[in-house]
């Protein structure tokens, strides 16, 4: 379950997150079929609306990578929390293993919003015993500006990773996905 970051916005289909992750896993000896349930512009509310039909028969695990658009729109952290929690509950009821990729809020809505929003993901990962990666852009951070992704890994919009950025994201997140797969 994701948004434009997992959907592969602005990239050739084979350069997106899901195809690159599948290739990386295969190269590591952990082949997996991953369904790309990323929808550009999606919020946690949109993800909740489609989670039931996205969890097709035979799905073993679910990666939840939603929240970026909630943060960009200033949606209340409590609303985002409830939506993600309900997505996780549905996944848990279906018996799928869970993984959460967090989002870090910008400071645009103030320090209290940032603190509350940033706390959503580790808290839910702990409650639902989900594998957890703190931030989709974790592997892209600029050493000279640790709160910002390095521009060389972003598309011109400065919001979405380019092909090389996705490669780094996959390398950073890949081992956690391997752990998720190995849990069965």
C-alpha cells in the first residue's frame, strides 16, 4: 500500500520502486512477487478505502508506505494514525505479515505537528509487531544537510526519487523486506 513513491511516479515502469525491489530481492536469492499497490497522490484515507481489495488471495505480506500526502496536506496526525491503524488491523485479520515505512514531517506545520506526525509510524510498528523502516528516503539523505535528501537522487520536482535514488532506497529497505519475507 503506497503512494507515488512506491508507484514509481515520473519513472519508466522498470525503474520504479517495486520492479527494482523485486530485482534486488531476486539478486539476493530471495525471489518474491510484489504487487504494486502504489497510487500517486494517495492519502492514508485512500489506502484504507482500497486495502480490502488490494489484499488479493494469496498475499503473504503487506508493506504500508503511506502518509507523505497526508503530511503535505496538513492532515491531522490523529486522522493519519487511525487510518494506518485500520489498514494494519485489516492486514492482521487477513493473516499477512506487516511492514511499515515511515514518513518524517517537514517543519511547515510547526514542531508539535512534526512531533505528533513522526511518532505515528514507530508506535504502530511496535503495537502491530511490524517490520519497520523509519523513512522512505533514509538512504538518500545528504550528509551536509541530514534532514534533506541529496538532490542528485531526486527528480526535478525534488520530491520523488530518480532511478538512482530508487536504487539506493531499495538497498536501504531491501534487508528489512527480506526479513519480512523470511518470517513465514
